[in-house]
C-alpha cells in the first residue's frame, strides 16, 4: 500500500515495503512514535475509586487507543511505529503490565511541579508533567494524542504532513526575554486550532491563533524542554487556565519566534460530530466512555464497538484471559 501525502501525492518519498513504512531514498523506517499520557488524573492509585480497572475511563480509553493504532484492521497504523504510554509513579503497576502486554511501550517519568500555576482541580495536578514528552528525544517526531480519542482511519501519514517540517526559530529581539532560557535553534510544533462547541462546519476552523495540545505533532528537544521550564518558573508569564496547553501556546504563539503550524484538518477533530466523521476526519477527541448526553451518538457507538472489539481481540490472543 502506498501512502498519499499532501505535499506531493503523486510521488511520495515514503512507501510500504513488506508492511513497513520506509523511506525510498534511505531505505529505513522513520524514527517516529504515537504517544499518550496516563497520569494520576487519568487512573492513578486512588483509594476512593473502585478496584475494577474497567471503571477507569481514561485507562480503558488508553487501551482502546492502543488497540486502534496497533492492531485494528480498519484504523490500525504501521506496525513499525511504536505506541508509547507515558506514566507517573501513581499509575498502578497492574495497569502498566496490561498495557505492555497489549503491545505498548510504557515509560515512567518524574512529576513536574506546577509551581505558581496550581490547577483549580486536584485531578489536573500532573498536567505540567506532560512537558516530559519533550524529553523523548529518542524519537525524531512524536504524534501526541490524548487518551480520550476515537481513531477510525490510519494516521501514518501525519508524520509527513507539510506542517511537520522542522522550522528555524526566528530571531526577532522583541520576542526574546532575559528571564527566559534560550530558545532552540530549530523546532517543530504542529496542531489544530482550538475552538469550542459542536456547531462547527466541516472542515472545522483552521485559522485560529490558539492551538489544542490534545492532538499535536512535535520534535522532542531538551533545549525546548528547558525553555518551557524557564517559562513555567516565571509567575504570571502565561494564563494558567489550561495548564500545559496555555504554556505551550505562549511558547509557540503565532506572533512569537516559534509559531505553531496548522495540521491538515482531516487528521483530528475536537468537539466532533457525525458530520466530521462522514466528512472524512480520521480521529475524534471526546470522552466516549462517559454518560455526557451531548456526545455524538454515532461516534459514541463506534467507540463502544471498538472497545468490544479490543476486549475480544486480547481475550483471543491471550487464550481467554
């Protein structure tokens, strides 16, 4: 199967060889990964929660996401692209073991204190820890996906979206501040416009200035990570309402030296509806395990089918266990 790419679909640089995505010029597998985060707010050790892991929506959704990316015959992506789950020390060992048995790579990271940006809800205490994603420098590109996603089509090609080309950091002095660490010489940050509500057209808006970090492609970088930490250490430097998303939007503001780039609209939709799915979108950001009546019934039905398919797949593979 040959992938199609936005920049030059008639002559792609990358194609499949024996089921693996390879660079035709260099004949190697690109060093990329799909990554999600399972922190304390998403399934940590909480004595007030039932012991049944099936009651932990974020954990279940992480397993469904992993199944969709690694094994699904309809949405499954290139098997050579790893699925990585970043966790904290509060993610239960039983859940880690199950994710690894599913085929995920589980990486534990240490927490990052929110400092002055203390969240209003204790469940969000690990949001700044998501900045650790930028320390995954073993990968040239990462597609970060919040665990509360439904994937209905292949996402391999996102790593070759024209928005994911490495950029040179601009050198406008008015965007350089003495109390912030040096910016990296190059960077890459691509995402979608953040907007609110289900009443949007398809394609959804792409011209906004504020990005949603629930689905993004970026290049991990220690220099960029250190820059983020320096920004986090300055009280009031950014609006902390959306935690790490607010910090990243400050660092990659459109008028700054490292502006983010918009991905093709079809890769992902926030506040999704059946209209987006029928329009050809490939992934959808919503908590389909919960009882929120505003969630699109068609997409919720597909997610439930995917969950049942995931459970059946692993029972069969694991000998009914």
